[in-house]
C-alpha cells in the first residue's frame, strides 16, 4: 500500500520475533491498564478500609460482564479490519473502520444508559451484602454511565493494533494510568469522595486515553481519511462486523456469568472472603496481563496472515506464543508461591490484626491454586484469540460457555459444601474445560480454511 497503512506487517518475517515484538508494547499497555484497578484497589483498601475494598470487589464480576461485552465487541470489530489490512485492501479497510465507529457509538450509549440506571437492581440480584451495597453502587454506577469512554479507547486501540501499531495504545494507557493515580489521591484523600472518587478518576483517565488514540489515528494513518462514499452505511459491512463483534462480546459476557456465580457464592461466605478474593484477584490480574498481551498479538497475527492466505504462519505464531507463555507461567508460579502473601498485603488494611491475617491467608491460598494452573489459562487465551483472529468467533464463543459451566458448577455445587477452598478452584476448572474444547476447534478451523482457500488441484504456495 502506498499510504501509511501498516506500522508492522505481520505476514512476513520470523513469527517468534514478530509475536514477541508485537506483544511487548501490548504488555506495557495492559500493565498500565491494570494500574487503573490496581491503584483503585490499593488506595481504597489502604485509606477507606476493607469494607470499602470488599464493596469495590463485589462489583468486579458485574463490571466484567458489562464492560467485557463492550471490549469483546471492539476486539471482534477489529478482526475484519486486520484481515483487510493483511489483504492490502484499503477501501474495505476504511469502510470497516467507519462502520465500526457507527456501531460502537450506538451500542455504548444504549448500554451505558441501561446499566447505569439499573445498577442497584443488578447488585442485589448478585446477593451483594447489604452493608456493602451503598458503596458498591457509588463505585460502579459512574463506570457504567461512562461506558462510551471505555469503548472509545478499546475501539481506537483495536484499529491501530489491526494496522500493526501496538505502541501508541500503550503510550495512551501509560499517560492515563499516571493521571489515574493522581486523580485517585486527589479525589479520595483531598476531596474525600470515597469510592465514587476512585470510579470518577478511572472514567476521566479512560477518556484521556481514548482521545489520545483518536488524535494519533487522525494524524498518523492517512489511509483512514474517509471520503463521502466510505461514510455511506452499507448493510454487508454492518452484518460482517456484528457477526464478528457480537459473538466476541457474548464470549466475554458468558465467561463473566460464571464469574458472577462465583461472586454470589463468595458473597455468601462473608466480608472476609469477599475481601480476600478481591485482593487476590487484583494481584492475579496483574500476573495475567502477559496472557492478555500474547492473546491480543495472536489475534492480530492470525487476522493479518489469514488475510494474506498464509495459514502455516498462524501455526508457527501460535507455537512461538506457547513457548514464551509456558516459560512465564513457571516463573509466575514460583514468584506467587514465595512472595504472594506479602504482595497481596498492599491491598488490605483493617484495625483488627486477626482480620488482616485471615484475609491474607485466604488470598494467598487463592493465588497459589490459580497460579499452579496458569498454563491452561495461557492456552485459553492464545488459542481462542487465534481462532477468533481467523474469523471463527462463533465457534470460539462456545469456549466461554465451557468456562461458565466450570465456574458455575464449582460455585453452586462445591462452594456450599467445602467453602472457600472450593472457590479457589473455580477458575482452574473453567480453564481446563475451555481448553478441552478449544484445541480441537483450532485444528478444525485451520483445516476448513485450508480446504476453502486451496481446493483440490490448486497451489498452497502462499503459505
């Protein structure tokens, strides 16, 4: 392409170097993105107490259910963009981007108004303890009303990653994360706004990151300068994007439903259990960003290479991501096993030392069990996103159903019998069930694509 379309072409060169090179900026971006919730949790736990920490934690699954759907849609919309990029089709590229903008605007505004209005109802439905309800509503309601700001960042970042630029989204998140820290301290310690201050700080930071990405797109990617013809609404583009985005979003939400059932079960075990899972979950999310980075890299890598009709490179890229990820999983387990207890203490503060000790012990137990099975989680991420990157989003969505079954089964059957120890196994059960489905699906999808692209008697030299 003559104009500035692709920052990094993933259809040529060493898959290992490309996956690593593309993942590292993503890793930095996800790291600072996690600082949003990481800093919120640390400041809330330290300065507002473990009741406030539990209240924020009790909203986690619901937040994942709603915002996960939005992020999933944005990731799904990015797939046809990456495929058009790999196929070097500028016209189709621009029109997919334009239609994604239309759909994101409509979906995010409607969902923000609906969920923000019904926040108390959703939290009561999740069996949120009454003593936590008011603070939980104060925290999550502003986040829901501001869903358009979340979508703005995720869609603009998705477009740039599809075009090979994983650095600019990282820089936007770095700026936003630093701003979030300042605003958290300002709103909570100076203005005494409580948990609502933490939420508003996150919303403002997300808005800044999204506007930054939008500004860079307008200045950097001249290929995305839209003509009147590009802006005209076309039903085939709407259908293609929805066929990719909705299953992707539902996959996140279906997975989150399983997390909601675990939250409901843990809520029934008391405030100490909720605080322990909240603190452990935040630290675990920090360790898991490597899986998110590798997964996002594989989605773009697979998307560009299927557009270029280079299926063998997708297998090579997945193998590279597997090697890197497995090495990291072993290191992460030993770090958590040795230092997880002291690391999680940064999230917890209470006047009663006995309560602190109990929360830390339960949180460390949760972390050890989960980190021991990080390798299955790695494959859930990289295999599923590879499947979605090549266009089989509906098939990959079923993996979310498997995760939901695993978590819900543990939450509804085992937690009432064995208590907190059973809750620690909800995530690993979900990952193992999802992997049992994903691996056969991946190889089947590659086989189908090969047959479709290279019917009998034609050459597969493009691979």
